[in-house]
């Protein structure tokens, strides 16, 4: 795929312009940048959902594109079961292994008979991704595929994508997910797109930030600073800010200490639950134990309860991380 002088404009607002890049066969790249800089818009141009205002975006010969949008789960048939959803898509030899395939995406036992409408957000995301990977696509275009996924589900998806032998273009704010997955970064910033060779850690090191979310944080700080410098009350604002910092620094330190303690406890609980679920999944994957496990209704009830607890702990962990930022 090759972009030459690509521009996208909505009314009077230019999202990006004069974009040039080339993606070779087998490459795995990431689009990064602040929210609103045009990453998802570029994906829509690539898959043909939108047209460029200027320039050309040329797709290579025999390229078959699979697209995972942020609202991808909304395309699922809510009245179908998990098994029916995959069985409808699977063709050829893979149909004989639908249960194993679903198991690799963490759908075991009674899970495969659940209606899509009762699945959690993370479960729907896993199912939608499973469908995508069943199709004979040689270019995957993924827009924030890890939204709603817990740590274990992210690992499953990452392993699947690392073993995928086609090309990959992905938009993500998840540093850990991108690490080791992509080897080239395109940064969307101020209407331009800049190429960075290397993995996500090398890119962040060059930008002198720890997480991709810091790109938005830096932008907010810059805006606040600009407003302060152009304000007639600059000195008063700075003095008040410094005074407030001195008054609240001790409180902030104590608050962060408490948050870190809660975070450590939550991480231990997540690890414990993931280990318990892993043991159960291994039993489901063992032909000698599968039937006895399936027939044990109390065990499955416990399994479902652990999954709910894990989702709650993951939500708690994300909330604590946000408070610490």
C-alpha cells in the first residue's frame, strides 16, 4: 500500500495533508498520536470507507483487507450463539476444529452456547476478532482492538497477531500490547505523519515519554501553558498555582501512596484469578478431562464467577491507574 500526497479535510478543518508512506508485504506497523489527529480517519481511507480530499492511496495487487473498527462488535448477530457465529464463518478443515478454535479465544464449555446478546464487552471483542482471523485476509487493519479486553485476552490476541503472516496496520494506545508486535511507527501530529523505525519502546524513548497516553497529556499541558502566557493575569495565576501545589503536595503524596497500595493488591488478585482460570481452561483443553469438567455444573458456576470477578478487578485496576496519572 502506498500513500502519495494524501490529504483529508472536513469543511474548513484539515485533519492531515501531504502524507507519504509505503507499507510492504508482511510489515506490521502502528499508527500512534494524540486523539483527534486522524489515525482512525486514515484507516477508513485505507479500507475505502472514506475518500481522500487530495492525493492517492494505492492498494497493492491481490490485497484482501480485513477491518476491525472500534464499533466492530455492533455487527454481531445478537440472537446467535457463540458457536453458531463462528460455525457460520468457518470453512473447510477448520470447521472440524471450531470448538478448539473457540477455546483458544477463551470460550470454553457452556460459553459456546451463550447468546451473543448476553456476552460482556470483552467477550464480544474476542468473538469479533476470532471471526476476522478466520477470513483469508492478507492485510489486517485494526482500530483499537484491545478496548474492553482484560490482560489475558490481550495476550491471546497478541499471540495470534504475532503468528499472523500477513501485513498489519494497527491503531492502539496500549504500549504493552504493541511491544514486540510492530517494527515501524507512524506518528500523527499537527496534520503531518512522521515515520519512526523501531518498536514502540524505542519510539517512546525518543519522545521522552513513558506511555502513549502521555501524548495527550503533553498536549493538554502545552495548551494550558499557552493560555497562561497570553493571559493578562499570568503572574497571579502562577503564584496561585504554586501556592496550591505547596498546600496540596502532602495530601497528594499520601493519596498516591494509598492508590499504589490498592493497585498492588488488585494486581495480586488479578494474577490469582488468571491462574485459577488458566487451570480450568487447561482441563477443558485436555480430552481426558473435558467431559467430566463439562458435566460439573458447580465448577462451571465457579468458573463464571471467577470471570466476573476478573472483569471487576480489571476495571478497578484501570480506574486506579487513571487516578495515579
